[in-house]
């Protein structure tokens, strides 16, 4: 902690990023991370605060939380910008604190891809149902693995996608396409209601043309790369 404080105090300008999430226990958390260039011109990040957030998520409460963290670290006068997702309450909190707001590019990119894939939401939902079906049952999963082995396919477990993360959807689609024949054969024996039509399989293949967005998201999320978002720390 003392070492981090020394580094923080030695820096003249920061960008901050903040995000909130809900745990599996349905508890809310919020965190603030500082991004800066140290005296050796290396990009650094430091967690300034992460709390179990029991207050209402109003813009005033969020603004007060961020102000308190800045005061505790004595950096209120050093903040060049605050990076966040596009949630209305956090954007309002940043405006209320009169800080410069920068929307998270990865989040905006994710929203754009989600909008582009709305027309095939039914197909994506069906793929998720198939993945959940095999993940719920160890026995059914073993049957899928056995079918992969019989077909000389790579033995791979299916991956579940998360609606709010495009990268996880790409992972899910790429994985199921690799073992497509085994999935079709196993479902025909276990649960034919979940079968995907050939035309839907073709659409999944076309959707994977959007996979470059995956690489872009990974690139801009790298901790040691000076991305557009983090470049605000040197303004």
C-alpha cells in the first residue's frame, strides 16, 4: 500500500476507470482504478478502491464515492478523465463531478456488435440452450465427448456465452462449430427438440465473420498497451 501511494503521489496526471458489477451472491461492488505513466515512462495501473456498494446507485451517490476515493488518495486535482461504460447513472455522476468523461471503447464496441446481431438473437439463444443442456448433465457431457472421439474430432467442452460480452459469444460459436457434427449426432439421440437447422448453422458461420471484433477488444483491453482510453493519463 505504501509503495503504491508513493507511486501515485509522484505522478502529476491520471486517468481513472470505474465499473460496477453484481456478484453471484447478488451483492453490488464498485471499483476505481488509476492509470498513469511512471517516471520510467511505463504504463501503470493501481486499484484505488473496491467496495461492497450498499448505497443506491444514484448519480449523486456514485459521484460522492468517486470524490471520496480521490480525496483519500490526494489526487482530486490530478484527474484528467474518467473512463466508464455507458450506464446513465455513472455518466451523470461524472458530469456532476465536472470531470471529463470518456466512454469505454470496448463496451461501446460490444454494444455495436450486439445491435448488429439482434436479428439472429433466436439462433444465439438456441445455441446457448444447447450449451446449457450439456453443461447441466455430466452424463450427457460424457456422451458428447464419446461422440467426438468416435468421429475423430477434437475433444472439446462447449463454452457458454454471456449476453453482455461479445467475446464470450464468439468463443461459444467458435467452439460449437468445431464439434458441430458431434453435437448434431448426440442431440439426435438425447434431445431432438434442440437441433439446429442447416440454414442456422450457415448463419452461425457468417456471424463468425465478426470475430475480428474479438481481436480488437482483446487488444484494447491489454494491461500494458497504451490504448486510446489510457492515453488520457498523459494529457
